[in-house]
C-alpha cells in the first residue's frame, strides 16, 4: 500500500516539483520513497511496507529497465501470476506483489488486467516508446486522479499532489458542487477542481503523443442461476472464507474493523487474527462497542475500542475534509477516521466489510420495490393519478410518500443511497446555478444497461457504479491512509462477485430480510442475533447535535461566512437550519451536506 504521483510532458524544475508532490502524500507511505525522472516523465512513490519489507521499494523495472512502475494496492494472486511468468522466462528481482505488474504488462500488455485479483491503481512508463499505461481496479477500491491540459499529463493517488504541479491552476468546479448537493459526494468523473478528473473503476488508459485514450476492461454482470438456497449459502461461506484468507497475505500483522453489523462481523469472525477495532458515541443508539466486545469474546479475539466524544468529532472535521480531497457529507467518514487512527496504533493492515451491501443486496432501501408492489402492479395511469393526488395534500400524513413513490418507476425515484437536495431545491439554494446534469441523467446510462433486470438488481447496479466508489470506498481509502493504514475489503473480490452475481433476487432481498443468503452463511460463524441485525450504516448523532445550541451556533456562523455568501443564498440556508433546530423538520443531512462543503472549501481555498 502506498501513494504515487507524477507527470509526463514539458515541465521546468522537474525534481523539486515531483518532491513537493510526493511530500503532500507522505501519509500514504511514511516508510520510504522513490522516484524516476527522465526528459519526458517523472514518477514518484511513497511506500507503506506490507510485503517484501526489505526489497519492495518502488519504482520497479523490468529486466531491460525500459518499463517503470509505480503502484498502489495489493495483488492477492501475485504468487500464481509470478509462477506463470517465470515459466515464460521472466526474471524477478524481488518477492513483492508489485513486480508482477511490470512483467505481466511486458507479457500480456493491457490484457494483463484480466489476470489480476486485488485492489490497485498504477502506471507503467515505457521510456522507449514514450507511452504511459495506467489502470484502476474493478470496483474502485484504490483512487486515481489526473490532469490533462497545457501539454502536460499529471496524475496521483490524491488530488492534493496534483495541485502541487506548477501548471495546475486551482479553481472550483461549480458543476461538481451542484451535483454534490444532491448526491452528498462528488458524483461525476469531473472533480471539485476544474480540469482534474478521476479514472473510473475497471478502466485503463493509454497516454501517448499528448493524447489520452480511456477504455473499460471489466463489467459487473448480474445473471441469476437457479440453484437451491442451501447450496448458495454453503458456497457463500466457502468463498468468503477463502477471500478473507487471501486478503490476509502480508508480512505484517493484520487486524479487522468490527461494528455491530453482519458484514464486518462476518469478516472478523472468520479472519482468525488477534485484534479487532471498534468506535462508538456516547449515545445509547449510536454506540456499537458492546456488540463488538460481545462478538470478539465469542470468537476469541481481542477488541480495542474508543468512545468518540462530541467535541472530538467536531474538532476533527477540518482534518477529515482535507484528507478527503473533495467534500464528502457522509457522517460515517469521521467515525472511520477515528477507528483507523485506533487501528494504526496496533497494526498496519485491517480487513473491513465494505461492498457486501452492493453485491448481496443489503441496503434497507432495496426492500422498497417489494413494499411498493401493491401499487406497482396497478396500471401506470392509475399509479400516476394516485401519486398526483397524494402530492396535492399540503401537509405530511402517513402514506403520502408511499403513494408518491409508488407512482414512479425505479428509474424516476432512485439515484442511489443518498438523495439530499432535489434539482429545484439546489437551484434555489445556489447563488449561481450551473448547467450541471440532473441526477437522473447521471444514473441513466447504468439503468440502460440493466433494462431487463428486476428493480432490486437495477438498484444494486446503480450503487456499484455510483455510491460504492463515490462514497463508500472513497472514505475507506482516504480515512485509513490518513493514518498510514492499509484497508482491505474481502467482499469486493472478483471471485466473491462472480458468486454474488448468480444469486437470484429472492435470496438477496425478500420479506424476511436484506442480504438473506449472506446472513444465513454468516450465521454459521456467529450468533443469530448479529447475523440478523438490521442494517444501520454507521450511526452518527448528527440530528441530535444540530438541535443543541452550541452546534447550531457553529453551523449558523459557517452559513453566514463569506464563502457561504459567495456560493449560496444564505437566507435559504438559515431557513433550513432553523427549521431543523426548532424541531419542525429533520433537515440534518441537508445541513450537513452544505456544512461539509464549507469546511472543505476553507481547507483548500482559504488557507
């Protein structure tokens, strides 16, 4: 695990610029550094030593020295790939997983990506052909950002390193702000910085003669196969245990995050390690520590835990948004910051439960198509009429939203797990609305690819392509690497997905529960009450805090700041805040979305 950065193209003062870029991401790799510089390219690397501690430093080269690699991630099947490459005559100089990439590229070119099992982002510079090849893993576990303008291509594991290049001008992208207000995360390939983009998951690029070509190399395809529930449960358990053991490959100790939910509990119960890590808050409904302690005792693992105080949470917000690179309004990111900090005091690597919901159907919202079935079986004109009549009711009553949502197709009502401001609301909120695409336009390409699937599968497919890498994996990477901690996700494994993609919808989401088959598999390894526990996400008491005078005042101050006045209609902001504070309506997530942007903006544009 590490961070990398670099550039291709005409650049003065190449060495000092590269050093500045590398220094800005030292938290990703405090153990060592390395760089390669020639007349056309500069590649920098910061290392967190996990495998082959003595010889695994980068950049790494092929036998002739004409291919240069910098890489972030882990290749879990590197030993079998290495064996095949050695049989083909390739000579290795180290025992690290990284080196297989440069030899695999030499042997297979871009098809090398189909041989890999792991999480990765990397570039390989061919100094003879003057071609840069780069790629990002299947689900977007590891980040990759780039800038391509002014005759120079700049890239890195984090945006903050790209901003150190003297040709990169730091400008706010208002399109990103507008879509963020709806999604709570940066939802496009464009980032919050003009001309800086993110490479999508499962894509590679070739940069040659000043031109960048991007191609997709893998697609997640759901294709259910008829098999008994018992067979699927047994297969899930076997596949997960194999994946967990594969993800433990390391020359340093591996720990595991542990909440009260089934996902991290399943991983922790099966990982056969010594340490688990948990955080909670000093509110009964927001504290998972007792659950984690009980499970750890049951499976014989030590549990390290921390109670996050309200003051600690609020004090660390600027630091969290700095490490995030772009604003993220998911309150769980801060909790992830603290549990990563705790784990980093004991281990260098942790396993975590991200991805289970998207693959196995775990979010509570996935039950909505089943709940609405009583309406969706009606002819569309009747549903539309009922929805219209319900929307005319001027106040909230029980059942109103049921009829409104039931009148719409899944494509009209679901853009992912978070939906903060509608298009109308964000136009009213912003002082300078843009021509940013509507949220439904952004998700439409994914719906188009699964037209014939059931609604639950459609929702999973949208979340895999939007929410998973835009929110879940973004905060997992940035918050763990803020503490020089490698986070691994056994659910987001190619082999696990190959199985999950075959499970019929009735075994994923049904009247009994979400993640139905996965929970039955988990039950083989943990108490039934944990396996069946309702999905909570990571509970954070934002709603409560924003009705306390102290925190209301803090947010109100931010909502009347110069930055707020520049981008927002502050009267509207204060109206939303006061409505929540007085208990009229729960606007906590909307308030938090704007507040996190303002915190982030201060770190990058006012410092």
